[in-house]
C-alpha cells in the first residue's frame, strides 16, 4: 500500500472518530451546564483538567513508539519492534508511579490550589480527582500498545476502541445526570471506563498485531530504553511546554478567578475540539514521514511540509473562523444565553491564538518524524515561558481573559521562532524556502477565511436558527468555491476529479 493511501486511510479513520466524538461533545457539555450549578461545573472542569495532567507523563514515549515501530516495520525487523514496545512499556510504568504520587499530592492540596472553591465541594473534588486520576495512571503504560498500531499505520482498532469507550461512557454520564447524581458518581464511571480501555488496548494488541510487534518482559532492552529516552527527552520538553501553554490555563483561572472557570472551560472545550480535529487529520503524517525519510531528499520533505501546511491552514479557516465570527450565536444555541454571554470573549481570543499556533503544526510533526526536534525546541520553550508568565500577570489584573491573552502572545512567539530560527537549523533535513512556506502554505490559503469574515457583521446581531441556517449554507458554498479555486492546485483538482469519478463508478457502475 502506498504511503499516500496509508496517510489518507489514517486521516479518514481519525475523521470518523472525530465525527462520532463531536456528537458527544455537543451533547455532554450542554447536559452538564444545565444540570449542574456554575460552581459544580467549574469543579468538574478542574477535575478533568487535573486528571488530564497524567497523560503528559507520557513524555513523548508514545510518539517515539510510533516512529521507531514505523521504521522497523519498513525494514521488516519484528525483533526490534518488540524491543521498542517492551522497553517503552517499562519506561511508562515508571512514569505511572510518578503520576500516582502526583495525583495524591494534588488531592491533598485541593483547598490551597482552589481557595475560592466552596467548602461543600472540596471533599467530592478530592475523591473525584483520585478516582479519575489513578485510573488514568493505570492507562498510561497500556497506551504503548495503541501507539504500536500508529507505527504500523493501522488505525481501525484504535478508532473503534476510542469511539466505543467515549460513546458508552458519555451515555452513562448522561443517565447519571438525569438521576441527579453528583461529582463522585460521575468520576467513578469514568474510572471504570478508563480501566476497561486499558484492558482493551492490551487485548487489541494481542489479537491484531502481536505477531508483528512482540511484547514480553525478556524483550526489555537497556540499550533500546536509553535510545527511546534520548529520543523522547527533547519531546518531553515540548510536552512540558504544552503543559504551560494549554495545560495550566484552566487551573490558573480556577486559582485566581474560580467563578469564571466553567465559562472559560466551555471556551477551551470548543478550541480543544478544533485542535483534536486538526490533530486527527494530520497525525498520520508523522509515521509516514518516518518511513519515507530514508528515500526522500530534504527538498522533497520540505515540499511535503509546505503542502501539509497549506492543507492545515485551509482546515483551520474552515473549522476555526466560524467559531470566531459566530461565537455568540453558536454558543447560545449550544449551551444557552447565560454561558454564551460569558464565554464568547474567551472563545474568540483563544481561537485566534490557537489558529496562529497551529500554522506550525505540520512542520512540528515532520521535525519529530525526522528526529530533528532538538533543533526546534527553542520555540516551544519560549512559548511556554511567555504564555505562563504573561497569564499569571494578566489574570491578576484582568481576570480570566488575561489567561487567554497569554495564549495568543505565546503562539505569536512560537510561530515566529519556528519561522526565523527552527527552519534555518533543520534545513539539512527539511529544506524549506521560508517565503514559499509563508506565501503558499499560509497567505494564499488564508483567503479561505474570507466568507467567515464577511459574515461577522451579520453574526454580531441576534440571529435566529433559520437565519443562521440560511447564512450557513451561503458560507459553506462560498468556502467550497474559494477552497477549490484558490486553496488547492490545478493538479490536485485533477486528482480529486479522478478520485470522485472512480468513487462514483464503484457505487453507480450503470451510470
């Protein structure tokens, strides 16, 4: 199977997962905000955020598994793939122990971290963080088995497992909300599903890919563990940077401006949805480039990066800009007028900051795939420092909106340093003409945002569902027109026509 086809299948599989997850994302937060008080919902947001920190203790090891398994699979070296999986699992077990200790400390410090939280919620929050956090800790090493699927560019089982767990857990949470259950009951359900997912990851590996990627304690190899640790050590700096960029923002709001935590959490949930969509579509690029690296020149890899950036910019315009210009009417239809009024400004600032930041996402994936991440770390560190320090300063002056402004400032620094410094340092492996990157990868595709911007005067006013639907159709038609004639090249249009023709013939051969 060609690499283009593998990338397309991986992206398609991820898109299916995102579409189904989106349905859940639309229903669950709306149920939560309508069946919880603002204080309870703010507490729930913090519980999810704190337990989510455990995932950061992966420290890039799952990325390393995907890269090295992809390389060894291309060489048909199953023994080496087994050493990668087994050694990474042992390293992740160490991370899990650290995570368990961190969860315990976090539970102990809840009153000090969130001193504005009502006393009646502290006990429930402690139990909930413990339940969700420790189950996430157990999931951490088992994530290695799912990462092996990524290395093999096999996405069917991971998609089915992820979607199945999310759909079932959300359904149970909704039932509990209708039964007026509290935070602890909701957290215990998530705990059980986390444990079930961990078991499912292991069983899926055993059933589908154990013959291609072996796992056993005797395969744990010190040399391989050191190689994995060396590769992921730089990625771990990126992970720490991510913690300061987007991992601590909700907690900072919870500490300094607790009553706005729920409203800020709504805004971040929308932004996270956009980021998950972009990540799902482009994540197959990393293992594909890893397997292609030995057969492609730096110029070819650079061209691939610019092309991927162009696609990414188009998708950012399609997914992000409507949320920016139509923030209030979209939020009002979704979660009601009160939350929409207080979440709109947070959402608009966060959307702009993350749109800017994601312009460098394909480049970052290619850097990791080629093992050049140590030359592009400056941007991640600088973004983390600017974002965190400015957020702490501004939240005390302006409240929660200051944290969102810190996100935007950090993103500006990150993209600027990638463009001015990182691309120059990595040019021996990823040869990118920076003006081509800016013009072809960013500026031309940004024209796809024009229909969204033209709707801004309309969506600033109160809009009915009927009017929103009408203008939505106009927006979609105009966006498709610009994407087709500006966003993609003539050869890509020809390829798309041929693919559509084959697809139509397959389903309608008599026509």
